[in-house]
C-alpha cells in the first residue's frame, strides 16, 4: 500500500507517517525501486499499536523504545512488562486525582443547588451536609 492510501485508511497525516518512518517506528518497512514506502499488513497493525500506546499516554520516544525492545526479541520481555507497569501506575494516579476532582465538583454542585433553593448562600452551614461530602468539605477549609 502507498503512503497516501495508509494515510486515508488510518486517518493519519502523511507527514506523521513519514516522521514515524524516519524515527524508526516501522523497522521492516519496505520501499519499491523508486524509494517509495510500501506499507504491508504488519505496518497497519503496528499503527494500531502505536495509536493505542499514544492514547495510553506514552510519548513517541517511549513508543520508539518499546518497538526497539520488541525488535530485540524475548530477552526484553521483562523490560516491556515494566514499561507497561509504570504506565499503568501513572494512569491509576491520574484516575485517583480525577476521582478527587469529581468529588469536589459533586460537593460544589450540591452546595450551589442548596444555595439556589434558599436563594442565598446564607444559612447553608446550618443544613445537614450529606455524609459523603463531610470529608470533602473539611479538605476545602483552610
């Protein structure tokens, strides 16, 4: 397949595909006698892997390192596993941060719903706060 076809099928700019090739993300990419890239099924599958790794938060540099490790064979399995363990830990940390933000937003939504019902913020401190918001409220106090 020509680069323009891959670009259209995968919805990836040609410049990005060229860049990926230049930095070595397609280690087995063949070229025809005119030097044009000839993408095979392997490269299309690799593009799916690259996209998945990008979505997970890996940088292009880290993706390149992963592909280099894959090229080296089974002796790098533990290094590849470690790469994913580290990324999973970072994703879990991000999820924890987002959960805390979500809890604060839910509390603030409850707070302003009560203020809207009362027509003022005056007196909200006299309303029984739902149990799930008590710790959040404390964490927001100086």
